[in-house]
C-alpha cells in the first residue's frame, strides 16, 4: 500500500523471513521511510540480506511492547 493510505509518521518495523524459516526485524522507523527502503531494495529482484535469501518482507506496525 502506498503512504497516502497510511500515516507516514506511523512507527513501524520491517520483518524479513528467510528460506530456512528464520526471521529478522529492523529497528523502529517511520512508515514512509520503511516503504521507501523496501521499494529501493527491490526485494523481488535481489532478495538477499546479510547473505541469506529473503522469502518475504513486511511492514509491521510497532505496538510499543
């Protein structure tokens, strides 16, 4: 979804799932920055992060827990 449908200042984290079932989470960042980072990283074209194959990446609202 595009930033115009959400509050661009909403605090979120990016969750990445790898082919071995492991997950990694980003630090907290504004939704606008997360969307920009994911779009710029071209996950579909180059799904690698720290040498691991990324199977999916999702923007998840931070719930202050």
